[in-house]
C-alpha cells in the first residue's frame, strides 16, 4: 500500500491594490495581500479570455476590456458599468504564478544550480534564448514558465509515470485558506453560494473561522 503524504498550507486571500491595462489582454497589477504581496506583475489574461464564453465580450472588444476596474476591496476585477463580467483576484494570482521576470529566471537558475547551457538543454531552448530572457529584452513565454514548473516537479519526483496517467495517489497537497475576520470573507457573487469565476468553480468556498 502506498503511503499518502498530506500537506496543509494556509495562505492569505489575494487582494490587488492597483490595476492598469498594458495592452489587451495584458494587465499590470500590484498586490496588497496574498502570496505575491508587494509585487507588481504583468499578467496575460488570454488563458481565461480565450477559454471561457463568459469573457468573449472583452476578448472581442478592446474598448470594453479597458473598462476593467477593481471591486470588493480589490478582490475582484470587473468590466463594464454593470460589473456583470468579473474575474477573481485568486485567478489573477494563479496566472501571475505562471509568469516569470528576468530576475525570477535568474533566481530559478541559481536555486537549481543550473548554468545557462544546462538550462537550455533541459528546457529545450538555445543558450542564446536563455540569455535573451535574462537580459529582459524578451518576454518570457508562459510555456517556458510551465516547463520550469515541470522540471522542478520531476526533480522532486512529484510527477511520476506517463504524463497522461499521472496519479495523485502518492502525494496529496491540500491548500487551505483561513479567514479570521469579516474583511477576509471570500467574495461569492452568486446566489448559489459558488464562485462566479469559471476557473474557481468547483472549489469549496472557505467559511469564516472564529478568532
């Protein structure tokens, strides 16, 4: 019988302090709470806007996209005058985790003891491409960042076996967000008590804890 390792991680609810449109569908956000507090990230929303019907209006209408603004104390992005199109800050945080700056890549190479040539070989890039990323002259694509995640997972043996048949039977990681005040209550903009944001649908909505 395989042993199951359970890891419980408590993280604060993400909140955005400042929001700007770079160029649709790319935004720049500064975090005031959450895993990336204090950071400013440039985030491409196309993985969301290109995947869900809800976001078709902002995908096809640049003027509408530029109406994006913060509501619910920075916990939700909304579009238009009626706020009917929205996206949770938690989703933006997820997408931000799939980005990488030149400084992030430099830290990644250092923490994994990789030379430029070794990184190029392992991540299917040329050495010149790696150095372009490190110079900051070229935007690091999301697919490269995901490859970095995959490399770490393989090195730590978190992913074993054929990719299409990977099972979580050996390691189970549970992420839990704890809320201690009314200010930290998760935003649920649906009468059904579920997340409106398509990426969060199906996730349990955390309840308040006393404190």
